[in-house]
C-alpha cells in the first residue's frame, strides 16, 4: 500500500507525518525534497531522494512506500499521485493555508479520488471542524473525502531527530504515555485507514 503525503503549501507537516508513519509501519520514504534530513530518522536503505529533473522510480503501487512530495504538481509527480492508494494532504489552521490547500485538493482530485485531509498541528479540537467547514464551503471536498485531525505534539520533531515513532517513544519512556496518548490515538486512526485495502 503506497501513500503520498502532498500539498502545494509548504510547512504543513508532510515530512513529519510521512516519517512517523514510515517509522511506525516500516515503510520506505521516496522524496523530491533533497534538503530534509531524513537520514537522521531512517536507515539509508529506506530513503530515496529524487533530484530535480530525475525520473521517479517505477515502484509498484502496492509497495510499502510513503512519498513525501513538495512543490508544485510537476509532471513527474502525476504518475505517483495516480498509483498510490491514498493521497494525504496536511493542512494547518491558517486561512491562507486553507485557501492554498483547497487549490491543491482540486488538482490532486483529478489524479486520485482517495483524498485524506489531515488538519494538522491543532491546538484545539474545534479547529479541525473549522478547517473542514471552510473546505466544504469551497466545494473541494466530497462525501468520500476522509478527515483525520492530528494535534500539535513535540513527538513529531523527536521522531525526526531520533528515528523513533511516537508509539516507539511511548514504549521507550512510559512517562510519555500520558502526553502522547491523544496524538498517538489520532495517528493510529489515520494509519488504520491508510493501511486498509482500497
Ligand atoms: N502535529 C504536529 N505537532 C507539532 N509540530 C508539528 C506537527 N506537524 C508538523 N510539525 C512541525 O511543523 C514544522 C513543519 O513540518 P514539516 O517539516 O513536516 O512540514 P512539510 O510540509 O514537510 O514542510 P516543507 O514544505 O518545508 O517540506 C516542523 O517544525 C514540524 O516539526
Ligand atoms: Mg517536508
């Protein structure tokens, strides 16, 4: 089951979500972002960086790969968006982010209908509903679109730094269980949905 994490908007959590997912489920990451320090989080054999103008490798759609894709929808990205089982689109609770994300969603939909919108880095539970309502109002989502909110948590930057998923961090240090319980539960719900056969 391969999955793309994509948004035209930067800084929304594509890499953070992709890395935590890859660590938790033993996925590889393929990315067109040469500068993200994935090497800190994942072993060499689990990372593939695709340089500008280089073709994306032809990996079958059912391989355990998470694509961390930044930037505009360049022609190389389209076959990837088409073959993955789901496209995860993180969005932050900022009006500008939501507007740009609405445009991204409209474009992605032309290539893959299996959209999963992740209102991310949330401070309050109702912020997710606000984001969802705006996207519904802009008519870019439909009844098939799935939403999985994710709270703000330091666990994502520690996962990047130490190569330990939020669940692994909880297992390493039981004191983290309380702090991470809610976000880990949210992330498990997202994971379960992404891993079920389409
Ligand atoms: N749920 C979260 N809770 C707390 N911090 C988060 C969360 N998700 C992402 N972040 C933080 O937000 C920042 C941006 O995240 P990230 O780098 O994953 O976004 P991105 O979409 O990959 O950005 P870019 O477009 O630069 O590649 C990082 O500092 C990251 O640690
Ligand atoms: Mg990134």
